[in-house]
C-alpha cells in the first residue's frame, strides 16, 4: 500500500510541475463556462469540449462547468453530449474568456442531423470504467411494471447490477449488499430508495436530469459505501419558458411544472407523483376504510446570480402510507434538502459549497383503543461539503475538498397513545456520529495513449455519546444474559472512532482508435450497516452505525477491462473482470430479533466476503435500432467463522461451520437484452428480455414433529438454488397528433412479463393447507401473469 | 408477531399478480437425530415427554414415537433426581405424575438404548401471573388479524413491575389445544412493564370455525380456555424462532431459514444437540363460553 502513496505523490508532482513548466513555454489562455441545454437552460453534466487541432479537451463537472487552458491560436471546437447534436465552431482564442455553450437535443434539431448518443469514441478515450450512465429518455423507453419508467429498475439491466428478485427493494452491485450503495439525490443520501416495498423507486424520471452509477473506479470525492455510488441529479428547471410534463398511468400520475421566475436567471421546478390505488379501495365494501398510497414531491429553485455565482435549493419529500381502518397504520418516507452554491473562483478554479439534510423515518402502530401505540424510527443526516475543481491544464484536472457529516440514529421508540393504552414508553437509545473527510483526486493525461485518475480519501469516524454501553463477560457481545456492567458515555464523549485512507486509481491505455484497456483499484470504507435479515429489505429496517462493538466494513476492488468499438463506433463492446474482497461484513445469528432490540450487537455475526466476475456488454448506440446485450458471470460468497468464549459456545462454528457460503444475492448468470426501435416518427417499439440464475436457497435437511407442528431442520445455508428466472417485456409508444407545436403527447402501452412466466421469487416449506402434518414445497412468483399497462404522457 | 401479519397483509393488497404453486422437490433422507418434545408445568397433572427421530421433511407424519420406548427418561429438580417417566403405549409418550414448583429448576436426562445419553439445559420455573378477567366480544371491523363478526377472546391481567418476564398464551377450544403455528402467541414485558394489561386480544375464532366446534360439541356449546404461561427467556427465543420459521416464509420479507437450536445436549459432546426443547411453564388458566349475540 505504501507503494501506492509514493506513486500517487510522484504522479501528482509530475502533473503539477509538468503543467507549470508548460505554462512557461507558451502563452496560454483559458476558455471556461457552462455547457447547457439550448431549450431549457439546464446545465449538462459530463458534456465535452474538444479542440480538434490539439486532440485535447475537457468535460463539464457535475455542475456543468468546464475549463480548458490551451495555447493562443485559432481552433475548431467540438462540443458534444449524450443525446444532443454535436456542435462544431471555430474561433481564435487570443485571450481568456468565459463562454456559455448551448446544445440542442435530438428533438430540437432537423432530422437530417445525426444525433449521437454520446461522443463517438468516448468509451475508448474516457478514463472512467465500471460506470453506468443512462439517459432519462432511454429509461423512459424501457418497459417496466405498469409502464412506469423507473431509474433503479432500469439500471438493473446493466451488467453487474442485480436484485434478489422481482419487486425487491434496492439493488446489488458486484456482490455487494443493498446497503453498500450510496444513493445520492442532489448530493443528499437517500436511505430507502423504494416505494411500495420495492416495486418502484423514489426517483420521478420527470424530475431527474442525470443518473450515474459508479460500480468501480469511484472518484475520491465519494465515500461512505463499499460497492457503488448512484449519483442522481434533479433538473434545474427551465429558465427560458414555462413548461409542463406529466403522465397518467394505471397506478399513479405525475405532473411536473417548471419555468422562469426571472427569465434566464431564476428558474423553478415542482414535480409530483401520487398513486391512487387507495381511491379504488373506497369502492370496496371490505376495504373502504383502508389506506394504501404513496406520493413524492421534487422541488428546485436555481438562481444564476451572475456569471460567477449560482445558487440551488432543492428538496425531495416522499411518503408511503398504509392503514387498516383504525386497527393499524403505517407510513415511511424520505425527506431531503440541498442548498448549493457554485462559485467560479477563476477561469480555472471552480468551487461548490453544499449543505445537505436527509431524513428517513417510519412510524407504525394502532391509533386508538387500549392497544394504541406508535412505533417510530428515524435517521437524520446533515452534511456540509466544499469541493473544488481545478483545471490545471487540458491534461490535468484536480478535484479536492472537505466534507463533514453528522448523524443521529433513532433505532426505535414506542409511545403509548391515549390514556387507555396498556403500553409503557420504550426507547432503544439513540446513537450519534460525526464523520469528517478530506479528499483529493486528479485526472491526468500522461501521454496521448495513457490517462490516469488517482485520488485519496481520508475519513475519520466518531461515534459519540450520550450512550450506555453494555459490557459483556469476556468482552464479547454474546448474549444479554452475559452483561456484567454498563459503561456510560456523556454527551459528546467519544464511544469509538475509526478512520483510514481510501486510495483510488484508474488507468486507461488507448491501444488504437478503436480499442483501449482500462484498469482500476479502489479501497472503500463503510461506517454504517443496514440491519436487515429478510430476503428483501423492508421499510422498517434500521441503520446501525459503527460503534463500540460494530466495526466499519472495508473493501478492495480490482478491475481490468477491454473496450472496443466496431462499425464506426455504432457498436461498443466492453468486457470487465473484477475481483472484490470485503471485510467486517454483517450477517445474523439464527432467528435474530433485530427490531427494538437494545442489545442488537448480540444478534450480529461478523464475516468477510469475496466477489468476482466477468461483465460483458455490447451496446448499439446509433440508428433506428438501439439497445444493448449485457451478460454477467459472477460469484459472491461470505465466510462467517463465529466466535466463542470460555463460557459461551453457541456460535462457535459460525455459519456453515465457518465455510464460505453463497450470499442471498449471488446470481451466477445474468443476461439482459434491451432493444428500442424507431419505426417512424410516430411509432417506437421497445422490449427487454432478462435471464438470470435463481438465487441461493436453503432447503430442509429433514423434518420433525414438536408440539404438533412439523418443524424443518435447516443445516447448511444457501446450499441449493431456486430455478432460473426469465421474462420478456414489450412496449409501444405512439406519438399523438397535437393541435399546436408546443404540445407533445403520446400513449405508451405494453405487457410486462409477456408470456406470463411464473418466475420463482422463493421456494419455501410449510404445512399443507388441508393437513397440518403434511408438508409441502411451494414456489412463490411475485408477477406470475402478463401485466398489461397503458400510460398517457404529455409535455407542453 | 402481529407486525409481520400486517406487513404481509399490506403487501397482499398489491400482490394481485402473485401466485403460489405447490412443487415437487426431492430431498435426501437425513441422518437420524433425536427429537425431544416435552415440558413440565406447575399443574398437578401427568407430565409428558415424547421422543422421536428426524425424518425426511416430506415423510408422512406422525413420527414413530415407539422407536425410543426403551429409553430411560428421568426428571431432575434443582439437579436432584425427581422421578422416572414411564412409556405409555397408548399415548405413545413418556409420562410422570408430577407437579412442578415455582422457583425450582428442571431438566430431563435421556439414556438411549445405544448407550448415548442427553441432558436438557436446566430451566427455571418462573412465578405465575394470574388472569384477572376473561370475556369475549365480536370484532367490529375487518382487519389483518380478524374479520368483522369474528369472536375475540380478551383478558385483563397485571404485568408485575420489573423487566424480564416472558409469556406465552395457549388456547384450547372445547379442550382441544390449538397447536398450529398461527396460534403461537408470545410476548415479553418490555412495552407493558408494570402495567394493567386490559382489553387484551389473546385469541380469535371466525364464525365458520365456531359453527364447526359447535356442531362437533355434544352440548352445542363452545368454550375457549386460555392458559397464560410464564416461560424462560431462552424458551421465549426458541418459540419465537419456531414461529418465525413456520410463519414468516416465502414472502419477500421472509426471515431466512435458520437452524432451530434447542436445549437438549448430548452428554460429553456439548456441540451435539438433539432437536426440540424441554421447557418449564407456570400456568394460570381461565375459560369463557363463546355466545352468539
């Protein structure tokens, strides 16, 4: 590891000195500014500006800012971005200047222009690997359950990304559990990304500008999770004219309003969705008093104060609400808020200051009567961040900054409701944590063929009081009955602290115009765990921070990839192999009781994980027929050795006798085909087919009768697998005639699970309904029939 | 427990396209493992223990209880010999007339004909908490655990101050024990410590079941007996795991299959466990007749 730090230092110094040296040789000027959508004024993330004569260029950062320092001269500039018409312009650069560039989207340009989905050879020349970036327009074309475009379900169609089953909450990246994904919405962490227990994600595609999933080669500015970062950015709102976008679907409808408050200066965006299944419940005699709906609201105000300063305020509020009359009510949801200030310090130096608030909470209970109570849980995360981009030269860009995060974890509280309630107040004690971080990273073009990206992140984590820590006999959290003392920590007093460096490095070696080899290494650390011991995560799972007994997790990932384009960049091929080692992962004891448990540390088992795989993708990005074929071959295992003390031997052999076992989300084969076909200006067809190995399962070793019940005897975890799953979804979109040019509307209809395959979600064992002493194996299919959908979408 | 029922019920609102099919699966026969099924209560009755063996999960039940009839099963009270169970060929169980006492610790010792022996971990018989009142009502609305018109059996009781009490409620209809997994009902006292527990739903019976019991009864009456039992913390964990492994299965929110570890160990090899559990149970019972209104 020391070698890495030396290499990092040497590379960094070479980069800096090289840049300074070059600056002394020739007179140089800087072209800087923003690249935006010509129609809406939206900043474009990752748009590129390339100088044809030099072969050099720059890309906009996540705030849409670019900076390019080149020698004085007359140049041809090529500006391009995913789904936009490439713009070419020539002018003389004889002084530093600020230039805001505007690109037109595909539907804004004449049909004879070829609109490339991305810069033609981007996947060859760009250093980033293991990144999945999907345009919202693509996401909207992929057929999904009930026709509702879904960011997370769409990203699962990419290699290396899976889930435990249909309708499951969250997603798994390269063998990581779902809590190993840092999901950011306008930089605010989202702690539960699902509506309706996982059937839909909380991201409203109408409000989203950009979705990027980092599976590897994670830049040093991101930290806090082991396996991936999903960076979702909300749209800024149209600062040129008022517009509305919306849709009416079978499950929910959505409406987005946006426009200028002050033209070209201040814009707003309000986007809302609400499901209306509950409205139909009122027509049911048995369910008329029941509630079942969810909603979310995205808001944003963007203010271009002047050429150098911009301010953004955005928020997300979402809730799922269920109720059975007055017998039971349940709700959960996220609330996030982001305030950002972008400041151009100089034409090469960009600053972003962000303040973030994120709050995930749930509450459930009985509202009235003697059994009235409310059970609530919450996690609050506040964050302040300053990050800087320094465009030292076209060959070297630095990103650096500092971040501070503050957490309050409320694992659970019971409050009696009303004077009749039989309950007494109860609370699992809160936990508090601070997490300051520093990061620095560089992207450097070492030679025409070799690019490097390298960075370091250092995080120090503090778990602080006020807290009472149970002290166990022999110092190991064995069982509540073995608590021998309680240690009190005052407010702010340090309970535990952990820290460490997280080096990241990526390299791209361009073999020729059509192919390149890329490699990356990253170390990541995670200071909190989602405590969930069900097949799919539930809304009432809690997050447990590292502390006195629970240590942070750590992962090292190595990736090697080959990238090649065919047929004039119409086809892109990528093959990536990865190997990942994970340490201090959490698993659970048999029958662990995780909710409202004051000694939850006694239910946890710590182990190590390993995942390796090969990801293959061929992507057709041009023409009437576009889409991709993705295939992943992988294996993920965990090893939990258990522990024992002189007096406590209950988990001495860990899980499966301390031998490796397949994780719940291990899928050997995962094949996806996605195709979108433009028949003509009016009709579009799209479809996707998935095939994947069934997930691991545990079958009974035998059965026995105890107190009249037939009990299964489970011995070896995940030694079997449920059958494979496959599914075909199709949809068609028809553009309707509009009475005026401003209105664009269409109808999309299709079938999810076209041939009604009963894909097994699980195989489980239970007594027969007819005879409790007769046992049966049963297969549960979540979507066992073709599900038709129709959606009306509009924009004006 | 009810929480999971609620969540599954919520999910079912949207699971119109979900389906469950019985499938054929071939499972290997397991190695035979001793199964112990018994408890001792504070009631002055014949205490019983059943011994059987692990079988193929899909094997026809009930098990062959007479397989271990020549085993020697003894009861120990506070570590001292208290009596020997005798195998009853009619009931297919080992029996011992004995009344357990609160505050005493109990365990059984089993000697098998093959020379191996097993000993259960000692269990304390906790003090009993009486049922103050029992009555029934008809459910006024539909809900996840009872439909409108179902009989709800309720009790009032007092939960003594001081954490650490664990309870199980067993229900009997016209003397028949409701042994199904759905009828496992346990709770600890974390949320009701020291409270008057009033209007507490402990059992529900729908109208169809009521009619069946009524028709089967010689008198046309339906009586529900509730046993409020105090159990050890270890047995509480065990019965909770049994319930979890039988009820919370299959759904997306199912608990993973887990080994149900009991409290009967092979002597000389502590890491080898028999299956099943031998527990103590302090019981207070109350009966109510269900009347149509």
